[in-house]
């Protein structure tokens, strides 16, 4: 079992300057999706190769995974995919990175680290301050997707997001996936594992209003 990385470690306070959207993508004007905790990036590779009318950015706190994924992007000359290393919370808090929110249509949090112990909850990626920051920076209509197999974590994330009055739930029944960042419902690695092991999946979509 892998050792979880503590996102609150001071190692992640120093943020590297991140490239502009036109340095990251061939066409920076395309619809833009962000996946937080992208691990080795397989999910985004699958999406980017099929949906060439979207740009995909993965943010991941394990540096080696990001380096390998980004090398793969360059080798395969994929123009609509990019990976950034760091703690997503710190990257978004940096005022110099405001430009990320331009063209951003959606964000996914797929099976984030659960941090089961109560005293570790503050290491969870979705935090009230993080959601407040997103509510200030995201454009109206931007979507947030959450997915997990841990009910307690789902409740925590759902409650944290809904405690900000600028986000509301979208009923999955009314949601048109074909126009989303994931029209063919590509699965993440953790999701495939959860399905094979017949565990429950808890998921929700929110819209910034
Ligand atoms: C359980 S894994 C899930 C990976 C993938 N999303 C999936 O569904 O298969 C959670 C990932 O989030 C990353 N992570 C945790 N906290 C993070 C943070 N604050 N910023 C960026 N990545 C983070 C972890 O290193 C890990 O790769």
C-alpha cells in the first residue's frame, strides 16, 4: 500500500512558476477541465486522446508521477494535455495563477485520499477555505465533480461544498454527459478497482451559481 503524501508538509509551500495556458496547450481557447489528484494520469490520457476539443490539466502532489506523465505527453506530442506538480490548494491560492480559471469549465476530484483519522481531516484536499477560494475565482456555470468509495469522505466533501451558498447540486438525471469533459464515462484507476471489488461509489456534481 502506498504511503500518502502529507499535503500540509512545508515541502509544498514553495510553488514553481507555472506555464501560461498557451504554453501548456496547442489551442488555449478550448474548453478546459482540471483533474485534481491525477496520479499517473492514465484517466486524462484516455480522455485527451478521444476528446480533442477539450484541454485537460492534471494536478498531482507526487512529483515523480507528474514528471513521468509529462514526459509521456511530450513523447506522444499530445497538445491538449498537461500535468502540474504540487498541492492543488497552494497552486490555486497563488494570485499569479488566476489565469487558470479562464476557460475552466469543470474540475474533478476522483477518489481523493480519505485521511480517515479525524485529526488528519485537514489534509483532505476539499476544505472550507479551498471551496471559498473556488467560489470567488470560478466563473458562474463551472462544474465540480466528486467521486469516492468512502461514505464518510463523501459526506464531508458534500457538506463542505454545500456550506458555500454559491454552489448547488445538479441532479445526475438532468445532466448531459455528452457535452461534458467525459462524454464516454472513462473510468479512473481507482474507479476500475472499486467496480471490480463491487464497492459502493458515491458521487455528486455541483454548479457554481
Ligand atoms: C487515491 S488517489 C486517486 C487517484 C485517481 N484520481 C484515481 O481515481 O485513480 C488520490 C491522489 O491524489 C493525490 N493528492 C492528494 N492530495 C493532493 C493535493 N492536495 N494536491 C494534488 N494532489 C493530491 C495523491 O497523491 C493521489 O495520487
